[in-house]
């Protein structure tokens, strides 16, 4: 009968559409898992830090105005077990801050060469680092895993810059306002100068002269 035949055809088309949608969802999920897997299997390597050094003047000024942001946390030294979900959270917060805050110099905003503060919609690299640190801490990351880090850019710029080092059981990752990518510390172009210690945000340490090198990764065939 024509009515029954048409109904069967309609049901078959609906089933095909459902299968196609399921296949598309599976492919999307796989595309998200594969980059995370590739990231999580990279060599686990921690930077070598040296002696205690002086905290940046901007951090001292920021703490004088925001003491609650500078106290060591109760879970200061807790290690973070990096998962694909937490890695995704790092990407989302890094992108949110990079997109929301327009880089603007302290001289333009405040009429001075250096001022650290939590930004609204404008700020420089230190301000963006402070916002990422605050948002991640609010999301549950221990303060000891969120380390403000000063670096030197390569020639010809050779300028000072600030990034956020995020420590985990997989190593130390860099959140940077100059790129949406999250890299391990040894994958960046920077020379590392100083950063907060994992035990106390008010204690800053220098980087060792000789840094460990990651092993060569096998070539996929």
C-alpha cells in the first residue's frame, strides 16, 4: 500500500539521519581527543630553577593593593593530575582572557611604565597573567600550580614579557597572551628569567643556567 510504503521510507530516512548525526558527533569527539592525547604523551620535563631572587616591583605593588591575592593557599603544594578535561579548561580560559583584554601599555592606561592590576577590557601582559591566574584558582587549580613568570623575548625584540606557568604531573605549560596555543616551557622561544616558587607566591626564584632538554621524539612512519 502506498501509505505504508511512504511511512517506511520516512522511517528509513530518519534512521539514516540519526546515524549520520551520531557519526558526526563521534568524529568531533575524536578530533578533540586526538590533540589532547598528543599533548599528554609529550615528555614530562620540569625547568631547573635556581636561587631566590627579588620579586618584580609590579608584583610588590599589586600585593600592597590586593593582599588577598598574594597569600599562600592552603593547597599551595598540591600536584595537579592533568586530564583532557583540565587541558581543555586551560585552553578556554587562556582564549577567553586573550580575546577579552586588548593589550594596552601601562603608560597609556596609567601614565607610568609599570603597574600590575586585574584588567577589565584593557591591560598588558602582566595584567592578563593575573586574570588567568585568578580565574584558574577560582576554577579549583591550586595556587602553587599557577606561577607568574618573567621571560625575555628573542632577538631582535629582546623585550621583557610575562607568561603564566601552569605546573602539573605532566610538566609545566605556558599560557601566553601572544598565542592561543599552550606549549610546554621547553617548546617556547623565550629565555626564562624568574618566576614565583610553588611554595609561596611571594618568593621568586631565578632559572638555572643549564636547562634540561627533552629527548628526541620518534619519527612516525
